[in-house]
């Protein structure tokens, strides 16, 4: 039964509330099976569209005024917030949960919360009524022997409850990862042997207010400072699926590797074209290849060939189900957790040079203004000429004279092709810029390792013409596929980026004004409403409330113009960060709502099916499979979640590695630049290392200092000294907080 039909039936009941028994009886008379009704109710409850009340009674979330469902996000200080599945009218922010109530659940749990009254400022407090779904059936933490017994202290500091491990537990064998070298040999015969070790615990009984949870240790990962244990911890903290089930591995091993005339039948043959892949030096899976030619009329023929993963991974197969479960590959600095088994990701599907490979191709004709004048999509077979790297393509196009001479000689037959790729990419970029596409171009941290795998530094990731070239051509292919499927009326997964909320835009404008910049909106971003309140003794007081003006018109061009205005200025990084915070997160959806940041009316992900499940879905749809909208909606929700989960794990591990790298450099001095200022000090970024830290206000020499909010400067009480964004100075590292992943520096007076 479709979700819309089930919700419509609930609407017929008074207050949208009924029992499961009544529901199955009524729908049963219309030929709907009980199991189908129960599955539908459970599905809608998980989505937060139905609220599960007591005694098998359910109510539409939109009509349940007293209760609401959502996800608990704990703060390390013990209180929490519930992010509601469906926000109530007039509500601002998330539902605040005090410490006592928050102890009823754990970070990440889906809970039913009893709502308090919405305040004048839109804020609301709540109380956890019960837990709908547990988020942490397993967790990672440190095993500790104490006088009160054995416990596992969760690594995630937002999970405050310790898990008790009963005496006489069975100790599992140490976890061994074949990719890890130099792993310390672990003796694990008794609880004392593993004291202080990082372990995975399965929760048998969940904690409840003052009662400890109970669990059993199922994995010994090693000690926290052992090589590779940091990655193992991140995988388990974020619940990343990382071990392929037996049937998945068996299917991958038995898959036919050789392709020939039977597989080529009905495909377009591109093997005579000098097609190339361009990826990073360490890449092992190559899922996109390109070819460009220029036509006599000044237009360009662009071929984007993408690994035809959908040919090998069939819907409902063990590999497909596991890929859907993972959603995406996860890339850590020194290790990847792939979405597909290596037999596919680095061999059968990977577009390796000089080997026949099956592809799904986008053939685009683009005029000299960057507009697509014709497009065709087909299945094909290619033989890539070269496995190019970003570094070599950059040197060939824009390197030194020596570099260009050497590489142009080595790749002589391909030089003209690369020049055409650059030419077309710049045209596409100008076209995107003209329509309002935003390019923040913020640098990414790259962890550097020596030959033995030890971390030796952090640098800014390169962003040169080779990266932009691939980015522009892939954007063109993604957009072409989305517009084709939309025009054909075919249901698919879109990559959407919604308009920013008026309140967030207003908050940004307030912060940006302190830097003397603005988005330049056509209407005021904030309206101030006069609000008169009475005190307990009857006096009237005025408390004006600033409310975002929904009529303030904001477009991507507002952001684009501001990005250009601050480029190269000291405040560029912090203002760009504030702009990003004002925007919504991009996500996957069965409904096309456009892509705000790209200023694209329709956009999807098509170019990376080896590492992203949504791309595999789009391939299937483009190749003729039809997927119903309910299934696509669920896939959009699921893959948006797995994408966020992967991004959080990747970001956290990089921050951890940065902090640990600095832990033996306390006392060292560095050249740095101020990148932001706050009321408690200023943040600096080290010149030679892409690493940040805080210089606290109270540690500044030569008198007292305070934060001037109007100028965003840290100034001395005598007004003779001031520190502002962009200032260069010298600092010394004084403290490394590994648990908080924070660095504290002290200013060295010049």
C-alpha cells in the first residue's frame, strides 16, 4: 500500500488517530492484507509521519500537538536537543532536553518527545517520553578495570553512559586488519590484559536513568596509539559497514572478468577513440573517462564515459543490497572503505588503461557559449589510452617550460585533446558563472605520510586547472542526464540544493555586517516586531523580536557576487564559512527542487557509480529500469544519511590525525595568521601546516584585552594594540587536548 493512501486513510479518523486493529479491519475490507498495513505503519513511523502512541494507537504527526518524533543529539555537558522529523509551525531551532530527561536515552536514538509550550522566541523545551529506535546496538570505547567492576567508556563523548561488562566474560581474539602493518602483538587472556584497550561492545541491556547498561566485548581493536587503530575507531563510532558478508564476496569472486563480443552486443564501440581517465595519484578506482573534439562550427563534442556498474550489479543481488546498505565509499587519509568489493571497484568496473571496459556514455554537443545543443545516452565499450593524473595534466597545460616540454613529448598524441578539454571547461565555467553558480573553492586538508605510513605533515589540497577541467565536464554530464530524465517524465533520484531559510540568511547578514559586507538583498533580511510583555508585578516591558523576512529575495547570484568581493581578502575564509553555514545541505530526493548553489534547474549524480549508490540508481533508470516514487523517496533519505555519516567520519579522522600529529610538538614555534576572532580569543592557522588552534584572550601579553564586536578586533584596554583577521604573527603550541581535538597556542611577542 502506498504511503500517500495510508496517510489519507488516517486523515479520515478524528484527530488523525486510530488503533492498528481498527485500521487493519477497515483496510482489510478493501482487500489490503494485514502484513501490508503493518509494514506501512512501521515505515511511516520510522519516517516520523506517524506518532506511535501507547496501546497500538497511532496518530498523524501533523495532528499530534502534544508529542513529536525526532533524533536526540546530546551535548557533552549532559543536556541535549531533539531534531524533529516534522517541525511545528512557529517553532525555531530544535527541542531542548534537560539533563535529567536526556539520561533516558542515548545520543542518536530516535525518541518520542512530549512538547512544552512554544515560547515567544519560537523556542520549545521537551521531555523524552520513550525511545522509538536505538542508534547504538554496538559502540566503541576504552575497556577499564575499576574497583566497581569492568566498564567500557564510550569513545563518543556525547554518549555519557558507561557500559558494564560482567565478571568472567569471554575475551574475543584481537582484531587483525591485513592492511595494517606494524600492529602490536596483543596478549588478551584476562581482563587485566586488555585494560586501557579500545574495544567494540555489544549492548545487551541499555542504560536507563541511574541504571548502568550491560554489554559484552565482541572485538579487541588495540591500544589507541597503535598504528591504524584510529581508523578502526572511526569506522565503529560512526557505524560504517566495513566487512562484506560471505555471499557478497562469493558473488564478486564468481563474476566474469573477461568481456568480449557477447557483452559488446548492442553497444556503441568507442575503442578507437583516444579516451583518457584523469584522477589523483593514489586513486585505485577509475569510474569516469573523457574525450573532446572541436567541430568546424566552433561547437564541441564531449564524450563522458562512466563505468557501467549497473551491468554487473543487478537489483536485489547480494552485492546490490550491501551497496545500498553502505550508500557510499568512505575515504580516510590512509585507507578506504569501499561501497563495492575490490573485485569490482578496482578491477572489473574500473576503467583501467588499455583494457576493454563496459560504460554508460553521455554524448553531448556543446556550443561555444557552453549550452548543450544535443545529447545522447548509450551503453558502450571503451579502451582507455592513458591513466592520467591531475599533476601531470596540470604540468602539461600550465607547468614550467621544462615540465611542459617533457610531458608534451611523452603524451604527444593527446596534447591537442587536453587543450580542447581545458578550452571547453573554461567555457562551461563562464556559462555557470553567468547564470549564478557559486564557487567557494575552499581548500581541503591533505594528510601526508612517509613510506612507512607515519604521518609527517598536513597541507592544503591542490586545486588547479586539471581538477577544474574534470569538475566542469562531470557537472555538464550530470546536468544533462537530469534534464533528460525530467523532460522524459521518468522518475529518478535528483541531487537537490534547496533555497536557504530566511532566518539563516538573516543571521548571516547580521554576522557579515561586522565585516562591512552583505549579500545585497532586494528586501530587508530581518523585520523587527515590537513585543510588549508583562512582568510578574504587572509592569509592562518592551522586548523586540527580530524575525527573518520571508519576502527578502535571495538568489545564488547574491552569494556569487560576495564570494568574488572577498576573494583574496583576510576575511575571505571566515565569511565563506559563514556563507556555507547559511545554506542548506545538498541531498538526494525523488522530487526535483533544483540546485541553488549550481543555479541549475535540474541536477543529479551520474558520474561515480563505483563509489556512490545514487549514481548506480540513476544508471539503472537511464538504461531503462523503472523505479516507483515511494522506493526512490526512501532511497533519497537513506543515501543522504549515509553520505552525511561518511563525511562526518572522514572529517573527524582528519581532525584527530592533525591533533595527534601536534601532540609531540608542544613548545614549538610557528608562523601563523589570524583567521577568526571571538570574545574568548582568536583562531590562527599555521603557515606551513594546514592546522588551526586558539590563542586565548587571557594569555595575550602586555595588559588586558577585550573583543570589540563592532570591529571584530581583539583590542587592549589602552587601545594601543589590536589583533584582527589577516594579521600575521608567531605563536607557540602550549596545549594539545586529544579528547576535544583542540590545540591551544600562545602569542610570542615580536
